[in-house]
C-alpha cells in the first residue's frame, strides 16, 4: 500500500501568483498517474479504425457489454467503472465534440440518459448520480476522439479510502452480471430496437 505522503500537496503544485480562488479547509490529493491513463487512451485511439466505441456495435451485446442499441446512439458499460452500473451513452458516429452531433443524436443521447437513470434506480437504488461528458484531453477524457456521456450511480460512502490510499475500487459484481441485469430491466420500445440500432450503426460509418 502506497503512502499518501509521496503525492504532492497544494503547496507543492501551486505558485505564489494570486489567482482567482478562495482557500478552503480541504487538502487536495494530486494524482498525476491519472494523466498517464488519459494520455494513454489518446495514443491508442488515433482514428475510428481502432476506436473501441466504433468497434463495439459490430459485436454481440454480451461481448461488447452493450446494454441497449438505439437508432443513433447506444448504451454500454464502462470497462473501467467507478461504481457498478457505470454506463456510457455513445453516438454511433465517430465524433469527438458535443457540438459535432446533430439534433437527432442530441435528443436520443438525452433520452437514453434519462432511461438509464430510471433503470439503474430500479435495479440498484442508487442515492444519486454523476452525469457528464469530459471534452478533450485537457478536460479529462479517456478517449477524446469519440464522444461519450458518463452515467455514474452513487451511494453514500462509496468514496471510501480504497480509491485514494490503495488505488483500488471495490466492485462487487462482474461486468457481465451488471450488463445482464440492466439490459433485462431496460424498457422495450417500438422505435428503438436492436435491429434498428444495428442498421443505424452500419449506416453511420462516416466520421
């Protein structure tokens, strides 16, 4: 187990310039190893040919950990979840920025996000959620080349000492088990079928 003392504290990473900000009672735990993960993701995804989000729809739901396929976007489990049930909503098209998606994609990503929250509340009763998109390398995106929306279920006390001290996150279910549980609870929809999603993916090869 690594000691917290080996990581820099606020005074070690800030300078004497009077920048906008108010000192508070918190000490930040600076984690530069996170940047290595972020940069590594960018090196691995140089185009849609080696993008995991582009490759996923060509596999079975079980293989790719896909929960639901819509017409313009799909819902997939995060391979490196913060909590069990950490979902990603991705457009089929390989686009990096939120401003790159069209109105139909925007509407479906929003609708799928709402449905995902309802389903997760039904199957695992989280106390809250974190929702968001990390845009660009500087914004913390692990794979900046392909837009994706995070849906992270949260429970009181889930930010315990393990992630901070031991760099370990306790996940009590396998990804396959979580995928099946969420997929089984996903509501059927006449206009968002698996076949429709598959055909949409095939027709959205352009970047």
